[in-house]
C-alpha cells in the first residue's frame, strides 16, 4: 500500500483509493469530480475547508492500512 502524502492531488488519491471519498465529503468537499477540486493537493483542500491537513492525512492513511 502506498502512503498518501499532503502534496498529492485529490485526483491522484481518489484514482488510487476511491474508498477514501467519504473523508472528503465529511469535510465539505462535495464536488469531488470537478476539475478544480481534483487538481488541488490534499493540503490545499484541507486549508480551504478549515481542516487540519495532518489529522486528515493520519485518518486516511490509518483507514488504508486497515484495509490492507
């Protein structure tokens, strides 16, 4: 399993691990398919939505580790 990093785009993350989409929906990022959101990095998306990027990264990677 590859580890997700803050500098990865939302598109890269979802293309590899669509199962983490609910994490983005929970933070208010509802247009996951639009080109603008897919081109944002995880860190940028968290900043715009007022979410701590380190906490989000930890949650996503923990969930992926459980599924591995």
